[in-house]
């Protein structure tokens, strides 16, 4: 008994010591809107596993509010921009992409203003974060084990470099194809890896003309990306660091890239050891709906329901577009739950209800769900894949056309053009997706692939963050291509050497043959003269 009395506290102490040794300190630099929603799922799981998490954001973030209270700690740095200015910037961003009746010159003007605002925003966030010596000193003294960031937060990769802390990046953007290929050194043969085209019509099965288009897109995208980095971002990185620094080199130092997709969604293509697939990590089994919403859903009977959402950022539409959509929704037998915060459309039918917010994952997991009308954001697509719901896609901007083209190619969705769509188009698309069993079968096949993984996406994401903490980084997973010049990477110096050797050998051979032929001709001529 006496021995047990002494051993018990020792065992408890050792167990507590093990728990403490396994916990780590994580600094999180979030993206905005759905990007933060995705990262937050990982943050909550890290907290459940006894890690300490600090979220660093700027004072004008439209997503991360200073008044929030959570289980994790917030740190804010001030930038010379108020929240209203940031919201206007995102509003202008949407206006540039969604303008229907604007002329070519007006669209160009909108995009120019948008890029100018983003550049100004980029500079202010970078300066506010990295030129604040007090903030940087405080972060350095906190001795974080890993930095978990979304590149949507400007200069987050540069902060990891300044603090000398290993980093894990969360990414899934149109720009990711540039980031992965040009900064992450991902092999991307243009013969079967499609570039992200504006209309997202290319797949991994391309004929000659499509491969030609794909190659030209690669060349054009690469040239634009390199010029943009050189003349915009690299100079700011160099100014902040006080020495020549490039965006791509800094971003490429991330130890692990958490790619928010998987082979249920993506086309098969080569990837690197430090690229990990965690698509759908935020998905979970459906929970019960609020009472009033459940009653509306149950009133649909055997016809079921349709869920409609254009995402976090699109809260309203023009009156004309809203009426076109409402008219189409009123012509189907299903009940419709539409996430929409704009003015009530004149053509809104009794079968359609508007909501400022909907529990999208829970609705998509409801037994009465028949179809999902979506803009093609990755989070929504993965919730549809997780629960096996066919889609009608109305892409709006950035990666959404390409995302929905993946679903269309895999037989799980129909795509419509937001600007050209008429009521009959939307009604016919919904009827086709709901009544044609092949769409349900295709999405269920993708759902089975998604669920048939050795480790759940969320567990995998947390594992690799903990892996980086335990091993003080994961540089052994980074390919040597990061340390090669462009001509070394493509073996152009080796090709030049071999061509030079070949040219010298050919030159000597030709000269030797010429000399032998000339000598033979001289002998023949001399002999003829003698005779």
C-alpha cells in the first residue's frame, strides 16, 4: 500500500509529462471567408489534441473579428485600412467578375481598380505585420513550433522565414496551379495536366488542338505569373527583408503543402512527397435541422428538396438575375432552400424559402435532398461529394469554372453560364439532374472513393502538422529541384554540352573526310597527268 501510494503520483506525473511533451505551439495565419472556415476545422482539432493555438490576423479582416471569444488566442496587428475599406475591396472584386452588362473597357477598368486595391492591401498587410518590431519580437519570444498559414494572408510565408519556424501551408486556389508548379516544383506535363483556363473546359483527356491550347496557356500563364512576381511582389519582399528575396523561393520553403482536394475530385497527376491531400476535411455527418426548417423540408413529401447557395461572399444579385432564378425554382416540384440576403425577388414562388444562412452540410446530408445548386466553391463541392448529392453548377469566378468542370467530366454535375442563363435553362438542368439516375450514380461513386481512405482527411492534416512539429520541419521531403536553376532543372546545360561534343565530333569527321577526299583527288589528278 505504501509503495502504491508513492507510485500513483509518479505515474500521474509521468502521464502528464507525456501529454505536455506531445503538445505544441501553433501560430495560425488565416485566409478569409471559406478559407478560414476550412482552416478553423483543423484548428479545432489541434485544440482537441491539447495543442496551444494562436491566430494572428490584421485589424481590418472581414472574417476574423476582434470581438470574438474562442478556445484559442487571438493576436491582431494594425494596418492603415479600416474594415469598411477591406469589404469594399472584396465588393469591387466581385463586381469585376460578375458584371453582366459592362463593356470591355468598363470591365478592364474594374479589373485595373481591383488589382490596384489588392496591391495596396498587400503592401499594408505586409508592412503592418513584418515592420512592426514589437510584434515580430513578441512572436519570436513565443517560440512557436510551427506556422500554419493560407497564402491568401499576404507575406505569411515571409513571416515563417523571419521567425525561422517550419511552416505548413493550406491551399486550393486557381493560383495554386501556378504556386504548385512554379513555386512548389510540381511536375506538370501539359500533355495531360490541364491548365486552369478561364472557362475551365480542359480535362486530362485532350486531343491535339486541346493540347496545343493547353501548352499555349501554360506559356501565357507562366509569363504573366513571372512578370507579376518580378515587378510587384518580389520588390516588396526584397524591401522588407533588406536583401534580394523572391516570392516563389520563400513560398517554396513550406515544409508541407496541404492540398484541399483528393482523387475523388482531381485528375490523376504527379505530385511530390511534401504535398498531402486533405480534400473534404471539414465534412461531417449531418446533424438535425432547426425545427422550422425541418418542418419545411418534411412538407416536400416524396419530391424532396433542392439546396441553393452561391457561397459566403455572394449575398445578393441584381434584380433581373434574382427574378430569373426565382422563376425557374418555382417551376419544379421540389421545395427549395435558397441562401440569399438580397431583396426578395418578385417571382419568388411558395415552394422557395430565402435564408440569410443555412446549415449547408446538414441539409446536404438530409435524406430528402435531391440536388445542390452551387457556385463551385471547393468546400461546398466536397460536402456534396461526402453526402453523394448531384449538382447544378453556376460558376462565378476564379477556380469555380474549373472545379465544376471536374464534376461535369466525372458525370456528377451540369454547368450553366451565370450571365447567359435563362429560367428555362435552370429548370431543365435541375429536372435533368434529379430525374436522370446517372448523376446520382456518378456522385455516389465519388462519395465511395472519398470515404475509402486509410486515414480521414482531417486526421491526415493534423498528423502532418504534428509531424512537422515533432521533426522540426520536413525538409527531407522537399525535392532538390528547389536548389537548381531553370536551365539545370531542364538539363539544358547537359543538352548544350552534348550538342557541343556532337558538333565537335561532326566537325572533325567532316574535316577528316574532306581531307581524305581531297588527298585522293590530288593523287588521281597527279597520276592522270603522269600518264
